[in-house]
C-alpha cells in the first residue's frame, strides 16, 4: 500500500480523520463525554482497532465502554486533580498520576472512567475482536480484568502502533496488522501467567529504574540532561546505561528527551494557544523558533503552527512564530 492507508469505506482497513471514528468503525467504541473535549484518530483492520484520543482542553471528561470486544487502554500521559476508574470485577481506583499505565477490560465487562484533568492528556484504546484473538491460540482463555498495570512487552508494541496512527505515512497496513498480532500474543502471555522475569526485555532497565528516569526527565524537560547524570540516578556506568535505556525505551536517552519535549509542546500548543510558538519553544528548552520548528516537524510532520491549526483551528496572531533575538543552541 506504499505507506498510504485506504479511504474510509474502501474496506476494513481505514485511516480515520479526527473525530469521525463513531461514523466509520463498525464495532462499538468508547463513549466519550463531552465529545468536543477530545480529538480521535484510528486505524482498523484484521480484528483490531487502535485509536488515539487527545484532549484539547482541560475539564471533566468521562469514558464509558460495555461491549463484546476486549479493550486495552494505554495512558501515555495523564494526571488528574480528581477522578475515578472502574473496571467490572475490580475495586475502583482513584490514582492521580497514571502515565505509562495500562488497563485491560475483557469483553462484556463494564469500563467507566472520569477525570478532572490537571493537564492535557493522551491515551490509546485498542479494541480486539474475541473471535480473532481465538485464532492466535486464545480459544478458551478466560481473560481477567487488570487496572493500571505495567508490562514492558505490551507497552513497547503499543507505542509502535500509536506511532503508526500519528504518522501513517511511516508504515503500512501489513505492518499495522503484524503489530496487532504481536500485541494479541502478548496479551495471551500476560493472561496465561508468564513470570514477570520472562516478560521483561533482556538487558533492559527494571521498572523502578524506569520510573526514576522518566520522572526526572519530566521534571527537567527544559534542560539538556547529560548521560552521566541519568546514569548516576540508577547507579550505572554511562556505557551500560545507554544500552539498557535503548533496550527498554526503544531509542537512545537524548532522543527520548527530545520526544518528551515535543510531546509536552503539543500539549502546550493546544492548552495555551495564546502563547507564541517561540515562547513555547523556549519553555521546553529550545533556543529559538527555528530549532523548535525543525525538531517539531521532524517528529510530527507538521510545523507547530500547522499542528495547532489542525486540532483547534486558527489562533490569535500571537501564536505565530517570531524570533527577533536570533537562534542560540538548545
């Protein structure tokens, strides 16, 4: 397919434009209220749909799902002032920060979640047809609900699928379906009780090390953190740290820092449209609008201004780039 997914209605292989998923996908999807608080985009095919949901402003948002489909929820980012998450069969949870957490809702179980968001969030829903899951040796498996858990293998496959939704030209339908099959097998491993040590990536970082590193990077997004500092946080040499970090996160430390800065910039562009693009770049550690725009376009395929217009429409003139002071290194 040469990297381009077919238009809606051509077959069950669909790249959906924002906010049109309910009209196109043939199976039930998560109900979100109010609908205009988020933007939705999805790819579907071969028994699985992957859908990203990006909030466009803060406020109370609710998610509901109850259907004969398995649902995997991936919280790439998320922090709430107040809220509650309910999956039928489990106690209710009021966890305030749930970035990098996963939730699994078996077919037929109720899922209800609401947030008073502290910041804009992004999550991904994966819908699985139980019949297709049975074809991957899942027949007769009794899936149990799981709430706010962590799993290395699932997380990294889910990240790759999310990237396909964000950048459809970088992959094709066959790659999407192959990743979907891998994700289904990983769900089966999880629910068949594969020991945690076997499920982790060999040579990677432990869960506690990843939590320390991600928290530190998030707190210092506007700074260029050197490798020695990160390695020291988890008591490793820079050489072993770089190799373990790439194994766990799928990219080198510096590239991960840039990725997180760009993701934070996306949230600021949508949450604070009155702030100039130049100022947003400075807030996340870029020395000028040129270096910020170059990094942003490389990561997303859009300039910061065009990304902002894509999601929230034209903004005030103050959001345009201006850089009277010239460019200095980030």
